[in-house]
C-alpha cells in the first residue's frame, strides 16, 4: 500500500467530551465490540464520578468511537475504548489515543495505563502500535470470565526501544504481525 492510499483511508474526526445524547451510539459501538459489554448504567455510574472523563470521536453527526478514562495523581487510566466496527482501520482509534497522550506532561501526569484481556490480541497489537508496552500479567482479573489481563502502559516522552524490560507475552510474540 502506498503512502497516498494510506492517507486516503484516514478518516478525520472531531474529538469532544461525551454528552448524554451520545449514549445510544456509544452503547451500539460497545455491544458490537465486546462480548462482555458495559450497560448504560455502567457508563453513567462511571461518568458521574469526579475523576472519570468520557470523550467521543465524531464524524459529521455520527459518533464513531469513544474512550472513558480516569484521572489519577500521576497517570491517566483507560477504562473503556472502542471504535465502531464500520470505522475501524481508518485512524479513528489513533486519533483518540493521540488526544489522550496530548494531555500528558513531564511534570504532572506522565503515564497512561489500561488492562487488556489476554484473548484480545487486536487490542494488544493496537496499543503496542501506539507505543504502549506490556508491564505485567494480572491473573484472574476479569470477574465475568476469570480471564487474565495484560497491564499496558504508555510513558510520556517514550521512544520505541527505550524500555527493554517489557514482559514476555503474546504482545512480544506478535511484534512483527
């Protein structure tokens, strides 16, 4: 694929804070993306918390992706993230993650963390492509399935190859995927 073809396949989106009327489209993306999907009440309970923030990616008047994250002292923690299946592989996820990374600074919040299901290879590879690295395995992390999770982290000012102590797991095995 040439650079021109890649540029043509990038969909520019507007990223903004989530509002109540976005919920039907967010829920549609959620249920089409995950076997163990959040309910509307899960979203609302989370977003009512002071340290929880939601953002959506909008193309025209359609919500095509979302991210829910928490503010902590030195880090941001991603709780939920998805792009509508019809809009995947168009750069939407990259733009949402770039927006979150832009909120980091060398003297305030310096890291972004998230947990990824062991079986969600697509998410593992996506976040690896965004310069996140595997930090550790969280055994029996998910209550709904007992599945393990990989804790992944992005550090402010991270450069590829800078951290050579990445845990050996499926993420590393598929490095050249």
